[in-house]
C-alpha cells in the first residue's frame, strides 16, 4: 500500500503547458508566463490541480528552452522572476500546484559552466562535461550526426546526446551534483511543488561499456538529489525511456526516495511504425498495454502516469482512429480509458478539446530543430513531398502550434502573427467552437475529471478486469471501501456488452442518448456506472 505522500499524489491531475504556444500576453507572438496567469481560471474550470510548465529558464532557445543557460532565471521571452512568483502565487491561490521542468542531463553551450569548461583542461569547470581527445563511443546524436563534437578552443571532443549546443553534463563529478542540489533547493524555496525531470535516466553513463543511460550510479544520483530531507516532499516525475519492470520499481518506489513516478512510454508508439510511418492499430492493443502496466503498478505499489500526449509527439488521437468522422467519440473514449484507471492524469494543452496534429505546407513552417535536421538529412533520399508527409505525420511541431482558443485571426493566442503557424485545422477545431457543440470534448473532460474527484473508487480503488482478452471492448471495475464503479469502453463498430450487475446507475457516457446500462454500444462508445 502507498504511504501518505503517494496517496496524496494520487489526487493530482496535471496539465502540461508548452509556454511558447499557450497564451501570448505581451503581444510578441510568443506565449509567456503572464499568458499562463490569464488562463488559470480556465484551467481551474477544467478541473486540474497541478501544472507542469516546460522550461521557461534563460536559454538561447535552440531546442525551445531545453537548452538552458541559467537555471535560476527566467528567459525574457517568457517574462521575469516577478512573473513566475506571481504565477506560483496565483496558482496556489487556486489550489493548483506548480511543477517546473528540470533539465539535468545537459545544459546549453551558452551556460557559464560550459563556456568556462571549454577554455582549458584545468579550470574549475573543466570536468563538468565529458571531454576526451578522441570520441569514446560511436553514439549518434538524437537529431543526426555524431554525439561527439570537436572544440577548437579546448582541442578536445565533448559529448552531446542532443544538439551540438547541448553538451551532456558529467554527473560523476560531485561538483555537478552539488550544483543541481542548489538548483532544486532554489526553486523549492521559491515555492514550486515539484519537477518533471527531463531524460533523467541518462544522467549516469558508462562510456567504457557503451551504456548511455541507466548507468551504474543512476539510483544513487537521483536519490542524492531528491531523497534529501529538505526536498523529499516534492513531486517528481521522470521522463525515463526504460521498459523493464525492475527499473520502474527501483526508480519510483516510495521508500527508495528517488522519483515519485515516471512516464512509461510503451504506448507512445501506438499507431505508428517508427517515428514517421503510420501503422493502423485497434484500441484493443492500447488496452492491452495499459492493462499490463496497471498490473505492474498494482503488484509493486507504483504510481503510474496516465498520459497520451506531450510536446514531443503529434496529438495522439491523430493516429488512433477515424478522426474525420469520430473525433469526439475517439477523444472521449481514450480519455475514459486512461482517466478512470489508477495513476496521475497528465493532459497536454489543447488535448482537452480534441486538437489534432497540425499540417504544414513547407519546411519553412517547421521550427523544431529535429524536424529541420531530418528534412535536410533525408530530402535527397525521399524527395520533398515524401519527407514533408513524414514530418506532418510524426514531427514534434505537430503538437506545438498555438493553442486555438477560438477561430479568430490569431486564434485568441496572440494579437500578432505567432512564432509558429496556427494549426492548419484551427477553424474547425478550437475551444470556442468545441464548447458550442453538443458533442463538446472539453465538457466531457470536465465531467470525467469531476467524476474522478468525487469518486474515491477511481482514485484509490482496486482494479478488476471483467472483459476477456479476446473481446473488442474493455470492461473493468474499480472498488474501494465497499463502493464500486464499472467502466465500459467499446472499440468496434457495434458491440453487445453486458454489465454483470443489475443495479448499474449511469454516471457518464459520451452517447447523449444513453440512459442506462442497455447492451448496445456504438463505435468508441463509453459509459461509467456506479453499482
Ligand atoms: C526531452 C524533451 O521532452 C524534449 O523536448 C527535448 O528536446 C529533449 N528531452 C532534450 O532536452
């Protein structure tokens, strides 16, 4: 069973904000902290109680803020320290926790540590990064080319798993670990409630044995950072690309004081073969992945994250089914599958009203360093049309368009042309239009989050799956303190589903005509009952 800390975390519902694209308050076409403040009441209305803000620290913005040049200051594009203070206060006034994004694996090459480090082999910062006379491994960087870059100034190579302007920090150096203790303490004292931890499984490496992540000291370093008494109350969620149960347990079990939880990414490949090729799949396959990780979470007492979207993937529903005819049904079906399970829901901006991946006409419209490098690397091999098609299917920019608050000239995001084109489908898909519709995805999200809040069975309950693996639907129950909730999600065109209880009272459905537990379910129809 969970202790008090994890039981409290289970009540969280987190909303992820990509600040550049959320809301522009100062009219420069780039979203900012004051824009977030303006929307806190909206977020409260949605029913979330925590926000995770993607990096808003000082940065040259080569990777939209994941390249940080000062961890304890705000980038002027987003505002200043007073703005973040006000944002935290205003959020707390509304009982909304604030999570910041901690990027510990690398800095920007503009960070003072790196600028000093590259000057010579013997300066106070020389061992803050990985420097060698020759590349030590044949690792490739995430967005193309070798992960080793030569510096004329120092006459050596440094390691960068991401862009060349994002050198990897050497966590085996105790001084680096001390720096991050100070950063975490700084923001904790400032009032933040926790962190999303960028690729934190990469901070321990073993170059000699070709191990780029989950190296020999990973648990020691993470526990050393977050297990300290002064910060152990913080909520931390790791972006950990690890697949095995044992690592999940070690990284997140309550008594180990490493991370509170981590994102489990197995289902992120749903609907595609690699990053850029569609692969139609049935929601039953998504169900099976979810069901597997739920059982892992129950068996080992782990906090699980319930998410489909983030800023690194095109909107999930775009590759999950027929969004042309069934966008509402699909979005609400997936929301039901996830948010009635045990774990912490994470909702990515725009997801709550059914945003779809945006499509771009030309490479000039893309902003993501990964997309642009891919285009240049593969243009010759695949030709322009095919590469653009691939990018439109899989690039990170396809979830980074400005939030379409309404269908006006700049979608209520800004008064001027935004930094990245508006969503290509913004006239049909925007919050205002969604709310005016009888089939409003936003209203369904509100209802399901309210249901979660009001029914402890959904937050804490045991899970029992009632449907069989061969069924093309999913029925499960959640029981707690003598109460029972049954959730029913249909994946096929039509299904006859029998709820094995007589006294099922309907709490919520995405079919406005449904009044009770009658057996006929249409495609993607969901219903939640109290027994
Ligand atoms: C994962 C982040 O989510 C992504 O946006 C970023 O580019 C890399 N880590 C590098 O920080």
